């Protein structure tokens, strides 16, 4: 289990990525990336 501070730090990190447009979801939603992942 992580501490409250670690959880908050992770949340802040994810929020910064989201605000900058570099969210993980956006990366995985990229068509070229999905094709790359499917091909191994």
C-alpha cells in the first residue's frame, strides 16, 4: 500500500500529463500505436 503523500504525488503527475495533452489514454488511443501493439 502506498502512503497518502505518494498517492497525491502520483495524482499530481497524472494531472500534469493530462493538462499537457500527454495522457496515457491519449497515447494508447493513437491508431499507429494500437497497430504497433497488436503486431507485438
